[in-house]
């Protein structure tokens, strides 16, 4: 089934048909983060083609769920010998870039149970979908307050609206002619540096409890759950041995400099830095429209990141004949 070109929600090519256009690879996950995985795999291949191998042990970890628990990286970190440093080839936002800081995240679900009724008697019922929207609306002022200048860590200065509250899922209702009995909404709430995930959880509890007292929810039951994600924000220092070496290797490989920037998402770097005391450098090829339509990554950028990882690995570990 093809998409009419006039419709803006459709991409130039199907998401699971990889396509090369104008020096970029297009496809779902091309930038986030198949390109990073390809880059570090090819860095090993490049050393092998040169007849070399690292003179020290190097762990190559390919894990799942950094955007949903992060348990893959945490389990691997606990199972493997402690590393001296880590590199995560997460994509740069449109440019080759390293991450200087990242927000934390709390996931929560609110389930509202109302009172069913036929639409002809809808005033006698309690519409769970409408009630859930009341609760969602309660977070608008909270989001604005958390983005006030005095609540933003210095690492995020200059970033517009770094703390986001996103309602990403909704399940509710039975059919169009009945007052909805139940509605469940899922939210993702950002955590700013200097403000803990536990504090954000307490904020969510307070806001939901307050919204539940609204007259529009009178008679409804409200259930709040936390699961799947509760991650702290993290600052990523590049003034470490691996940070300085990575930036120098990038300059040698490409003739330019990696740009540094904080991100409004998060990576598995938090596990290494916060819990493993392992310095971590996060940088990768330039990706556009990640998680979106016509996601893409620059081919030349992938080459530069691959060379950077290979050079960094060779200088950090030393090399020997394969």
C-alpha cells in the first residue's frame, strides 16, 4: 500500500526499505541506532583488515532498552569485568556531536475508572476518557514551572524547554455510543540535573492526587503506577582520558571537531558514570528524524565515526598483530 506524496505523514520511502539518497541512508532505525552499531563493528573490522587487533581486552556490548529501563546495559555491566572506559556511539542530532549531559526520565501510568452509561443518559455516567484528560492537563503548569530558568542546571543553559512531559499512550473506552468506563494514559516526565527521579515521582503523585479531587472526577477511581523507567539525569564530563582521546581521534580522522551538546533524551551512559564509576564518551554519526518519518544518517559521517572509534581503540589499548 503506497502513501500519496501529498500527505505529510508519509515518508519518501517505506520505513523498512533501506534507501540511499543524497549521501544518506534512510530507514527506520538507520540513525538510532543501527549506524552506531555498524560503526563500532566496522572499527573492529578495520583493525583486522590492517592485520591488527587491540592489545588489551575490549568489550563490545549490543544491548536493548536504553529508552525503557536500561536493564540491558546494567545487566551486562554487572556480568562483565569492569571496564576502564566506555564509548557509546549514539547518533548526533543532525551533526557529529558528543553528549555533555542528559536528562533523566520517569514513566508513570494513570488509570481512571468511571461510570458507564448509554450515550442518551451520559449525564448519569462518568466518562473515564474525559477524566483522564483532566489529569493530563494538570501537568501543563508543572512542565512550565520545571522549565523556569532557576530550575535549569547550568549544563542545559541555552537549551529551549529541556524538561518535557509527554503523554505517549492512551487506552480507553468500549465503543462510541457508551460513556467510557476506563481509560489508561502513559506519561514520560523528564528529570533535570540537580533534581532527582524520586522527587519527580513525588511531584507526579502530588499532581495526580490533586487532580483526582476535581469536580469533573467526582465518583471516579484513579490508580497511579510507576514501572518501566525511573532514571536519573547525568552529566558527562569530556575532561577525562577517554574524552580527550576521542575528541583528538575525531580531529585526526576527519579534520574537524566534535560539537558538544546536552540532550533531552538519555543513554546507557548513566549506568557507567553513576553506578560503575566508569568514564564514558557518547558520540556518533549525524542522524535526522530519529523515531520519525524518513529517519536517516549521513554515510560520510558514519565513516568518520568508524575511523574515530578505531583510532581511539588502537591508542587506548595499543595494538598487536592479529
